[in-house]
C-alpha cells in the first residue's frame, strides 16, 4: 500500500514536499501529469472590450488577463462539458469579472470586480496595465473552468519528483573549504565540524557535486520518492492533490467498466 508523509509545508510559497513510500516513479509521474493537465481551475477565456486606450493591444491585454490566476471554488464550478447547461454558459460554469479604470497609473488585479466574492484574482497587486492621462480600460471578462491539457492558463501549479537522497559525511579534510562551496546551506560549519542541515537536503540539486568535494561525503538514494507541489494560488496544495486523486480513481473506474 502506498504511504504518504508530508515533510514540509511552505505556506508563503504555496509549496508542499511529500515523501511517497512503497511506490514507484510510474505512480508519481501519473499524479504529476494529472496535476498539470487534468485538475480544473478558473481562467479568463473571453473578453468584451468596451474601451481600451492603453498602450497594450486588445490581444496583449487579453493574454495578460488570461494568465492571471483566479481563486477557484471547485464545489461551485465545473467544466462546461459536465454542466447541466450543456456548454451554453451559466453561473455554474462561467464567472463574470468587470474591469473599469480611467485613472493615471498602474491598473492592479484588485481593481477588477468579480460576480463571485470567493473567486477573485489571486494576487491583488499584480499589475495588468499602465495608463497615462485620459486613457481608459473598460471590459467584461468571462472566466470558465478548464484544464491544463487545453491551455497552460488552467494549470493549478507545478509538480515534480525525485528519489529520496541520503547524505552522509565523515571526517572532512578541510571543512571550511567545503562549507564555502556549499551555496544552498545543506552543509554548515558547527565550530570546526561540518554538519548536514536535513531540512534543506530534499530541496538541494547539488548533492552529487558535494560528494565530489571530499571522499568522506557520500550520497545514496532510497526507493522512496520526494514529491513537490507548488500552487499558483487558484487552489491549495491539499486541494490539488485531493482532486488529482479523485480524477485518478474515476479513470480507474471507467477502465474497469470497459474491461
């Protein structure tokens, strides 16, 4: 049975690091691809531009808005193909967001007004455009639920994995020289001795390099897998993982019916 253990949660970075035991890269890569391609989120799809006298062309402004992440409530919204309206568009599969600004200076995401207070732009201070005197932006956005396999703007974040590393050190000939070459804080000096900061081992991409600095430093890899999820903010890391698991279960059930 697959076992999961949460190693680290970095809330400011919207990042989770998880240890997967009794599994393999096939399972880890399946979850990774489900996260990138299948987990649905809201993103701007259509624009009704009433006025845009900014320096950005309509297409450029639309591109910026499409790639601006929106907080997503998966309990309230669903994919158009699964909606009762059969893709015609309703409050269950579409969200209206208005943006009307006519003042000089930067236009920020927080100035947009969403029809659903729960689903607003993730980063309030994200700049969308810059206006000069007498320039205006007046538009209505239609955000829909989609998946990353159709466009990256619907991807909820990034996911990747690696084998679990085990870094061990013995008696180092020149601890100070090794510590100076350690740029990510994995190896730190404690007096005249070199020690390993275990909290930073899983994030390091330089472990093999450190093992070449001294014969007493060695790196081995277990069969466990370190799985990292970084959210863009539409969903929490927990929601991303839980949704990917639900999607996988549904796909397995569909396969069983076809056998």
